[in-house]
C-alpha cells in the first residue's frame, strides 16, 4: 500500500509524501515533540516515535498492513498519517494518527490532505475510512465532522495510560 507520485499530483501537487519507518524515527520524533499536549491529553504519555511506529493491532501484520506517511512542503515535515488497512474489517482503512504541524493549522491544509486521502482510499478499493477521536479533544471532533466524517458509535478505550470516551467516525464511499 503505497502512495505514488501520480496518485497525489491532482490534489497535493506542491507536497511530497514519504514513507516513515524506523530509519526516519529521529525525524518523526522531532515532529511528534510538537504534539506533547495532544499525547498527554489523549494518552497520558509523552510522544514516542518508536511507540507510534510499533503500534499495530495484534491481528495485523505491521509490515504489510501498516503505513506511516510524512507529508512535506519543500523540506519541512508538515503532517503525519498513520494507517492500518483492512481494520477492523476487510475494505476499511483506519487512521491511527493524523497530525498537522501547529504552524500549519487553520490554513486548510488538513482538509486538503483529508480530501486527497478519502479519494485515494476509495480509488484503492477500500469502502470506508475510519478513525477515532477522544471526547476530550473537541477541536479534532469538529475538524472530522466538518470533513464529512460521521460518528458511528462511542466507546470506552484504553490508550496509553488513559481510559477515554472515544468517538468512532467513518467516511463512507458514495459509489
């Protein structure tokens, strides 16, 4: 599951998408350090690139089913997306993390990336794009709802050191 240059040319022509893995963990850690408040709020721990790169449901293959992407504008790491394919069911792409550098908030960049990602998701055979948002993060919930993701249920979830009320949201293909 890769995103090729031709996939993104139509919507993110001014950005570069690179796979993030253990060889780029230091760069990811530097990026994640901008989100200490988010990690403390939602997980109760400091951000760890190694933990993010290792996070994968036990029934999934981390090498085949997990994809971590960095989005760059010129050489600046401006966004990070962590995804698991066919989770929790076949034909569902689940976003684990979607983080946009604080310097790029409120510029429409997150919405551009999500529009690209929803189109890419359906073009590659998935029928739903899914994610979770913790109830203590109302700005994130508003962002996803603004981008046509709908709450499908609310659960209690263990995340890091915290137990959260979590909203599960989905964007479903209209095809």
